[in-house]
C-alpha cells in the first residue's frame, strides 16, 4: 500500500541538520537534512567500515574523495593530483570501496579526463593516506566520453570483480560497436586485468575484452541483489522509455535500435527491459540499492532507486525478475514531498537508515516516523 505522505522534519540533537517544511497529513517516515552546502552534484556515496560517509563531488577540476563524519558534521577532503575533465555531466563520478577498505584504504573512482585533446573516462584505484589520494593505478582507460552520457557507475560484484557502466558518449553507434569503449558495462579484475571468461574476450582485443554487456545508452545505476547475485541497472532513455534492467552476461540491450520492454527480433541476443518508465518524458533514473538494514524491516531486500529530473525515490518489491509492487516515496515533481531537487545516489547506512545525495550538495536520510 502506498505511503500517503511524508514528513520532513528536524530531529533534536542532530549535528548540522536543518528543518524542512513538512507537508500536511499522516506520515510513515520523515526526511532529515543531514548536511548541506557541500557544493555541486554529490555523485556517489558509500559508507566506510568506521561509519564515515564517503562521497564524490562531480563538479571539481581535480580528483577528490571526501568523508562526512555523521557524529560531528565535519568533512575531510582527500585530494589527488590527477586533472579532471569538469564539464557538463563529466567530472568525478562513480566511487566504490574495496571490500578490505578497513585494512588497505583503497577506493575505486571513475572520472572524466582529457587525453591528447580527446574526451575520455577512466577507472582508477587510489589509496587514502593522510589527507591525500595516493598510488593511483589506472585500471581501465580511454573509455569514450562526452559532455554527457558518461555513465561511470562502479560496483563490486559478488564474484570479486569490478563492474563499471559507460554511456554511449552521445554517439549512438558506439553502443553496438564491440570495439568501442562506450555504451557498455565492463567487468575487470581489481588489478585492472581482464577476466578470460568475459563473454567477448575471444572476439575482441585490448580493453574491449572487458565488455560484459552492450547496447546501453547511459546506465547510471547498478546494484547486485542479495541472495540471487543478479545485477540490476537503471538506464536513461532518450526522453522516453527509461529502463529498469537485469544485466545478464553477454546480452545486448538494444540501444539505439530497441528500447524498453518491446520485443526486438532484429537484434541478436536481445534482452528487453524488466520495466519501462514514461511514454512522453523522462524521469532520468540515477543510482539504486537493495535495502539490507534492520530499521525499515518491512522494506528489507526491496529495490530502491532515485531520479534526477523528477527528484523521486522509488521503492520496488520484486518477484523474481519482475516488479510486483511499486511505490514513490519522494516526488519532487508533484505530490507528497516536493522541494528536494535532483536525487543522485542512495545507500544504506550502518545505522540502518537510508541516505540520499542530491545535485545541490545535500545529504538527506529517511528516518522512521512513529
């Protein structure tokens, strides 16, 4: 059953929190502003084992990962020396922590660069040391870039591999070109080597062997489902038919020939979307997660994703590879909770609460409302 409204309210005792005017009506949870004034689009958020919230800010000209101490509100910046292509949708984008981060302080960052005057994207591994990002190891380079459609979401798979999405660099044909490092999801080993069991390893050469799936326009959401190991994704359509997908080894997701849930017999090994959104406009889906906390027990293992244009938070109950139930919990375009703007990333905190970053430099969280 849909939550009929949401209350955005300040809880006493929170450091640096500011009240948000609540809409009228009954509530099931409230939205708290944890921190504001962080500048730009907070593209990726991840929790460190010690409880710090690490994040990237897309709109900087130099590589950086920052950490927010939720207890004190203090922010620490870890700066690197690599230059960043800061333009449009390019910049410091996806970030993932090493599973052994507590011991090795390693982070994986996907960011935009200029290479010999060309727009490109890069995935690198860094180590946090003191106030710096050090020991950069370039894992996947020369991925095609543009002022938009850069993809760059990074997740660690249950198989111990890194998965990174890459948009079509605003050139539709790249998505179907196996030699082009664009319009794909790539799979690599943590040291940058390419697994020999990748589906196109023997059909391609060089970095193109990292291709896991093809035929994507611009996927900015990736999450592995607990228990099943299935990789789910969100996909930006061309103002229509934004997609929810299950990513399967070696499949072709059809772009630019096919979109949405429609059949497409002209594309070999085609995988249609699980669900499509809007026939006339875009919701602009961003990142996603499966909720695994112990606070919202009724939502455990549900799929959540956030959107940019409509500023929405979706909750999905899944039945296998289909959507059994869908609920919009936050809606910036209309309805119960306008005013939060573009929602960029989402994560479960160690406290079991749900955290969201925005394109206006804010961190929000959902808290149960009794």
